[in-house]
C-alpha cells in the first residue's frame, strides 16, 4: 500500500503537534518516524491509522483520501506499545478477534490464525492467556493479531519499548523480515536511533512537529541536514567556522583549529558564510594521509580492548573526540599526535544553537 501524507497539520487546542507534514511512503517500504519525545511521531501514526483526525491536509492510502474513513475501514493495522491484548482471551482467541469482527467464516479463520501464529513462531502457545506469556511472546501475539487481518499497511508504535535489550535486537530483525517477506508497507515510530538505522528503508526525522529530513539510514548518518540531526543520530564533534573559498570540488572553511576542507558543499553555502562542521569520531584517525591534518595533544584516553576512545586538543583549544580501532596501547594522555580526516567526511551544516 502506498501512503501519501500531504500538508498535514494537527493541533490539540493551542498545541501544534504536526506542521505541514509531506511524505510519500512507497508500497512495501519499511518507513520510520524518528524523533525525540513530543515531536509528534505518535500523533502522525494515529492520524494515518484513523485514531486521530487531522486539522488540515490529506492522508491518502493507495491514492484514496481516507479522511472520512474510520480506523476499521482503512486497511491499516496498528501494533500498540502496550500490546493491548484481551486478558480474558487465549492467544488464539486474541488473534482471531479481528477476523470475527470482519465475519470471516470459521474454517478460514482457523487457518489464518494458525498461519499468523506460525509466522511469529508461537503456535505452541495458542491456548495460553496473555498473563502466562513473557514480554517477547506478548509482543508476538500483538504482531500476529495485526498480520492476521492482512492489512495493506502495518503501523507500529514503539513496539519493542517494553522488551529487554537482547530481545529487542532479535525482534528488530524479525519484524523487518516479516514486513519484507510479505511485502507489507510498515510505518514504525521510535525514538531509538539504532532501531531506525538498523531496520529502516528510509527515515523521517521529526522535531517539534516538523519533518527535518527524510533519508536512508546511511544518508542520515553521513549526510545529516542539520546540527540537530547530526547530533540526534550519533556522536559527533561540532566545529564552527567561516567559508573562505568555494569551488567545484568543495569548500575551504576557516576554523579556530585551522583550515578544514570539505568535499561536501551544500547548495546554500557561500563564501564568507558562517557554518558548523560536523566530524564523526570514527572519521578522525591518528596519522597523516587524510585531506586534512591537525596537530593535536591527547587529553584523555580510554582503552576498551578492541577500541580506544580519545579526546584530543587541537589548535584554538578545540577538543575533538575520536575513536581508534585496534589501539596499540592504553593511557596515552599528553602524547602529541597528528589527526587526519577526509574531506568527504566533513559535513557542512548551517550554524545552529543546537550543538
Ligand atoms: P513520545 O515519544 O513521548 O510518545 P511523540 O513524538 O510520539 O512523543 P506525540 O505523542 O505525537 O509525540 O505528541 C506531540 C505533541 O502533541 C506533544 O506536545 C503532546 O503533548 C501533544 N499531544 C499529543 N496528544 C495530545 C492530546 N490528546 N491532547 C493534547 N495534546 C496532545
């Protein structure tokens, strides 16, 4: 199912939860809504599912405006964070419930329940009640209950929030597999960046009800559009500066730690303009050879075996965090080193108070 969100805004009284949101989600895509608490992601999901009306704009499912359609007529199915299972029903009854509502004949109902339970690997638990299940098993029942109605689009609201870290990682893979195997369109809300990076085809990052960027996980990480996103999506170092030269091959930026070259020059970048540079810790390495080299003194080093985390001071008193794979030794504070970074790893961002 293709999902189109066109100019959607949502107010709760004076509170603006969504502002002019425009998104095109392709058939079969696993699409993430990512952002900090209160950014509006759950509200958007609920608007798509029909649990909330929009204040303005349109939501289209396969090209049809669904404003007048209630949740149960939208061909979408929602997995809620708390699972919302019926406590007095068995697993099989919980999963069958939606089919009964739709008046599916008994034989077909039983077949589809069995298949849905098999798909999430809990057929052996069919006679249990929800309070006799672990968190992960309840999660699977909630998934089976939505898959059984064969929706065109699965809406997932922080579905793994109640699980422990190990189970969460396993379920990430499984939910992605379930969506991809069945060609289901999935819209998945989370504030967990790793969940989004590891599972999504594409991610929309929201902030204060506004979509800040829509991109693949790789582009979001390597080519963030703002300081907010660079910071939200991973560790980074910000260095402020002014563009000294702009050419076809990139920009040269004057910073307190010297001239830094970037091969990524955004369209808006002009000579003389103030910018913020984002340098990921793993983009910096000890040694010559990058397009940029910086003399540095190690101020702090934490040896962790396969990796060491360092803080180095470069010219202008600027401190940069970086990591070293296969470090040769531990406590090296005070050591003089040369740091290098490739021009293609220096992201040029508009200046921002958010650092
Ligand atoms: P979280 O990760 O904490 O669930 P979220 O990004 O999903 O956050 P929403 O729940 O969509 O955010 O809320 C967006 C904004 O709308 C918040 O400011 C919230 O307080 C407000 N809001 C949400 N639902 C209502 C409501 N029913 N009445 C009034 N305000 C609401």
